[in-house]
C-alpha cells in the first residue's frame, strides 16, 4: 500500500541494471501533472463530504419543557449525569474521546509518508492528501464474508490473555478506487489542459525552507573548519595512556603515513566455574 519514494525506486532499478529517468525529470512531471491532480481530487472529495454532512439532521431528546433548566426534572438529570463515575464511563464510551480511528489514520500516514524520508512541502502535502483519500475510502469497510455469506473470523492468542484464544472479525480487503480516478484525471484532463489545475497549486501558501532564514557562510570556510575525531592532521597519532582494555590498531593514510589508533576492546564472555 505504501507508495515508494523516487530514491527507493531508483535503487531497485539500479540493482536490476535498468535505466530510469533522473530525479529532476520526476519532479518536473510531478509538479506539472501529478501534484495538481492530487490537490484537485482532494478538494473535490472534501466538498462532497462537507455537502453530505450539511444535510444530516440533528435529533434532540426530550420535549424541551420537562428538561428545561430550573425544573426538578432537569436538576435530577444534571445530578445523575455529573457524577464522577458516570463522567469517567462516558469518557471511555464516547466515540469522540477514543483515539483508535485517529491512530489508524496515523498508521496510514506513515505508509504514505515515512518519517525517515524528507519530502518537499508540496510533496508532503500531496502524500497526506493521498493518505486521507485512502483512509476515507476504506474507513467504513465491513466484515468479510465467506462464499456462503457467513462472516469470517480469525483466531488470535493475545499475550495479555496468557494463551486464551479469542476470535476476531476479518475485515474486507482495502480498495484503491481513488488511484484509478487519479490516473483517469491525469490522462484525460490534466494532460490536455494543465494550466487550470496548476492555478490551484499556485494558490497554496508554501512556506520557505527552514534553512533559508539562516546566514549561509562560504563553503570553503566551513570545510576548513571541519573537525573530526578521526582526523589526526596527517601525522602519527600518539597516545599517552595504555591499559589492558585498549587494543592498538595501525592504519596507513593516503599519504603513506602509518598511524596508531587506540580503541576499547570488546567485552569478552568469561566462563564461571561452578564448584
């Protein structure tokens, strides 16, 4: 389900000795066609969801007379509902305070935008849109059924139950209809007239890179001030101490100079003799 990054795709093609276009070419195609299509699809989907929510009716309980503030019925009801035990139970039962759906969406985001990969602002935004489109499409997936129509279950052995077997419902397979819709839009609409879709991208307020607010010194000065713990100035490295827990290594630099490096020995297993 996770869309690969251009870097990982390039590594796979390189391992298979296949040619692939450069990263700059990929970014140019993404800016011209892919990103405008994703932004347009997300905004259309968002408008449809907001329109559906605006048509939902709100059901109110009571006749708005007996439960009005100041009446004995309202006082008794408020007294019962404001008990500490009731409030704790409501916080656990109310879907507004449960985070399972939010955690499920966060797991989808990690598949579309892993934390160990750096994306440009617009690229990250489009991946978040893709994660939201995928989640909205599969959030209401029901339980899978067998060929005869019976609900499917699987057996699990939770560690917290100490071997007690439990049945869990098997959900339906995830669908990717939004991917087909994106491909159709890119091929049939964006390729034909990309300018109208590009205008939506230009309306997005893209913040500058964090590094742009700092002063950029001269590169040669930064290189000259570079200090490494493995840099010994091209000469021989001498140590002033020696201990049994330190081993000596010799290394020859590119200038032909042999250096001695002292590194801690790795701990060795000691055998204990039982008497």
